[in-house]
């Protein structure tokens, strides 16, 4: 029972981080139609960037606020300078362009920060642990479990109720029509790409105290968030949430029940979902 | 293509083949080995391009089949299997069978989904190779102490000298390329192009799109497996890295560099890739960032790749002259 609860919390905290990252991926795809291979690199840049600012100003919260914002600006610049040129092309070329970006960004991280792993302390407010049955459980993970759904809810409300949210949904549905009624779609695309990048970077900043910060952290995340969005249904909000939760739980419980085979579980999930429901759990019929 | 152009390309291919046969006589040993690697990765990239260039399917998991070929060969060699012919045959068969099973799940989806699925399944194979320590040696890989010699009636050809490995690789690469060439020029190859151009229309005239794609996936997987066997013999080692998605990305990059629309484009891409790597790593360790910075303009401005753009440019000039 006790181990069960600990695994449940572990799964939820990682799942919520994955949700933040996957929701950015799925939003960019839903609006721009581009699957961003470099999304994991933005996640990693978010972790490194906010770590750097934390070290400079000695404040976790300032890092969380400023770091992802800077990465989002970088993302917007890349969208305006590069991605914009390939929207009309075959999707393969969009994927390849973001893949080239991934190569550049990942190597840039290695050049700037070196190959070593860094440890980031949780802020004093969330440091330490609390008694949990006979175990002690880190407060920070509990914070993650709460922060994920909260941010997700804000995002959902933004898309559902605000003026800007409606404009974005309109542009996602029909780009030409949106342009026809006077929406500046290119600007909108840049902003949405910035939002997606920001979400990945926030995920990275939040992940920094949860795991160590290293040059390969983007790689694991991009593959897992790909799995999340396929399982949940590409472009679907609730799909990203449920998919991330399932994947997080599978990974934390897998270590207990499946031992070494645990690493293969996400891929088995992927295969099963595709066989039984190819469009994903919440995906619309293509 | 006109009859003259056709015979021209055949002659060019034969001249190239002759040059490659003479290669080790001219090249220093270091470059002989690099050219051997170019053969292997060229075959790997061309097998990938059967999916990407000819069928419009972007696979990010071909390293899985490459690795399956390499590991099957390594396992058979370690158990002391005497015949290299049989080892190659079995390894290619196993890789093709894996491609059949994984392809069955993947070919139903398009474009982005296909790319992600192949990426996922490729990484599943990587995970298995990485974690099944008893079978594969885990992250240490499987070193090969000896490789059985090539046995032809009356001849035994040891695969220890790098020059012998060069000719061995050249033979099998040429065989693999020949198979690809036959596939692409067959009615089946035309069907593949039709799948790429308009699969709805093809479905309406009664063709089974999934089955055509699956067949291409199995051929590509089998040939990737062949490249894996060659790489295992060349390297005297099979490691999980062969299956990692970073390795899957290599044929993708080489194909983009060379050009997916030209039959030999991916192989030229492999040659460009390795020569660039030699050039760049002389100056800096960060070869990937350079590669990325080269790829970005290639994708944006020359989507047909370097060789593809050249071929088109030459074609335009010929047309404007006549």
C-alpha cells in the first residue's frame, strides 16, 4: 500500500512534467501543423537557461520566470527566420528542418555548458520532505503534481474563453479563412510557436530540481512526448493530459512490476494503442 | 529517360564500379577503410530512400533493422557458425522479419505518425539490445574475436586485412544496390511512386496501399540488415548504438545531403557526409553543430539535395542548349 502510494506520486509528478512538454508539442502541431523535433532541445535549454539565471541571482523563482521567457524569444526568432520558409512544403521537410535545429541546439548546449551533469536545488519554500507513512517524500514532487494540472487548466481556459484563444483556434481550423477576416496569421504562428517553446522551457525549468541537468535530457523527453501525443491523439488537449499521466504511471510502476523490461513498456503502450485505436485515445477521425 | 541517357547512366555506373575496384591500389589504408564505411552507410541510406524518396515514407527507425542484422550476425558468429553466406542470409532474413512485424503496425499511418512510430519502435529495439545483457552484452556490445572466412569453391578468403573487407563490402553493397535498382524499375517500383504521389487515387483503382508500403518496408528493412551485417564485420563489433535513433538519423541526413530524388543520391550523400566529417573533425569536436548548420540551408533552399540540384542544373543547361 505504502509503496503503491509512493509510486503513484512519482508517476504523477513525472507525468505532469511530461504533460507540460507534450501540450506545447501538441499545440504547435495543432495550429502550425509542424511536429517540432527540437521541442526536447527547448526543454533542455529551459533547464539550462533557468539554472544559469538561478546561479546568477540566486533565486529559483526568478529563473523560472526569466529563463523560459528567453527561450521562448529564441523559439520565436527561429520560427520567423527558418520555420516560416517551409510551411508550404511537404511535412517531411518541416520535420527535417526541426531535426537540423535539434542537432545545432544540442551541440550548442554541450559547447556552452560542457558535458557534465548539474544539480539544481529546489527553492527553500519547496525544499525538504514530509513524512509519508514510514517514508519521507520530497515536497517538490508534490508541487509538480499540483503545478501541472494548474498550468494546464489555465491554458485550457485561455484557449476556450479568451479573445486570443478563439483567434488561435480559428487559425488552426482554417488558415485562409482566418486571414480573410483580417487575422495576421504569420504573427499568430510566431506567437503560438513561442507559447509552445515556453511550455517546453517551463517544463525544463521545473524538471531541473527533479532530475539532474545534463546534455542528454532533451533526448529522452522528445521521444516520450512523441509517445504521449500519439497515445493521447495528436492535437488533443485532454489526450496530452491522459497520455502523459498513463506514461508517467507506467514508468513508475514498471520499475516495480516489470523490472528490466520497464524501459520497453512505453513502446508496448504505443503499439497496443495503435493496434486498438490508431487515432489515439482522444484523437479525432482523420 | 531517353535510350541514350539510359545507356549513359549505365556506362557511368560501370566506370564508377571499375574505379572503386581499383580503389585500394590507389588509396592509403586509412581512406580505404573510410570508403568501406561509405559503402555501408551508402547502402543503408539507399535502402532508407526506397521508403523516403520513392514511397514518401519518412522512417526514423531504420537503425533498428540495421542493428538487428548486426546483432544476428554477431550472435551467429559467436556461436561458431562456419558459413559466412548462411550468416548473411539468416541475418537479412531476421531483419526482414522484424521489419514485417513492425511495418505491419506502422504502414497504416502517414507522414508524421509514421515517422514517430518508426522512431518509437526503433528505440524499443535499442532498449532491448541495451538491457538484455545476457544475450547482447548490454551497453558493452558484442565484440567478435574472429570472423569466418569467405568460402568459395577452391578459395578461402580471410576477412582480416582491411583490403579484403573492402572488396567483401563492395561486393555485397553492389548486390544490395542491384536489388534496389531492380525494385525501383519494376512495376512494383512504379506502384511505390504512385503511393507517394496520390494514395487515394491508387486505392480507388483497387490497389492495396498498405500492402505495397509494407512490401517496401520489408525490402528496406532487409537491406538495412545487410548493411548492419557488413558494419558488424567491418567494426568487429555490434553495439546498441547501432540501433539508437541518432544512428537512424544518419541515413536521413545523408539522403537529404545527396538528394532523395536521384537513385544514387543517398550514396553520394554518404560520401559527402564522411568527407565533411573528416574535414570538420580536424578542426573541431563539435561536428554535429556544423552538420546542422549545413543542413538548415540545404533543407530550405536545396530540398533536392546537393546531387539532385546538380543533376537538375545540368539537365536545364542541356535543354537550353538544344
